[in-house]
C-alpha cells in the first residue's frame, strides 16, 4: 500500500465535512430568512393594530365635528377642520359607512330599533344614528342604525324567541326589558 490511500480517505473525510457544514449553513440561512420575514410581518401587524387603536380613540372627535356641522352655522373655520379631518383620515385609509337604504348586516351594523314593515322582504337601515368606520378591511366601529323590515321569526318550539329572555309578566302586559348582565 502506498501513502496515497490515507491521503484519499482524509480527502474524502474533508469533503464530507465541507458538505455537512455547507448543509448546516444553508439550513441556518433559511431559518434566518424565515425569522426576518416573520419579524417584518409581526411589525406590520403591530403597526396596523396601533394605528387602529389611535383612530378608534379619535372617533368621538369625528362624531363631535359631525354634530357641530349639523347643529351649528357653517363657519369657514369649522369647514376647514371638517375638510382636513376627512382628508387626513381618508389618506390613512379610514372610510365611513352606513347609509339609509343599506341592507342590514349584523357584522357591520348595531341595530337599536326595529320597525316592522309587513311588505318588506329584508332588513334595511332606515336611519343612521352614528356612522361606522373601517380601516381597510378592519372594522373600527359598527354603524348604529334603526332597521325596518319583516317581523322577527316566530317563537321556537320551546316557547322562547332567540335572544329574548322569557318573562313572568301577565299576557296582557308587555315584558320588561332584560337587565344588563
């Protein structure tokens, strides 16, 4: 045997070690790339949540400006404030919704009253008491509305309507509203 065989085995060991280290390096690089993507995605999510929280706290200001526009004489200063608010919030992606005639959607509307209309086939917003706002697809606040439409479904076989507590009031007197829990 010559001295080449030990050198050949040593060369094979070195090649195998290099391949192993290369595979380890590729795995670590892939993990780091995934980590960077996850951190970037998490930062964007935290930013979106923070922006939504700040905008949600500003909604009472928008309501106050809307009330002022409705009840006060329109002055140039008030008009400038309202226009600036609308423009800045629009540039951030905030949009108001809730119009008379919109189909009622319980995911986007809070109904305070229900007016029964026998010839209606679906619930419709008949009055908007407070507009709703969304940021992109994210709901900041549902619109508070009055709805008009068909009467609620009849009582179920157990004698209770969905969402209404049974009453111990006599049949000739209307039941009292349920106390908040």
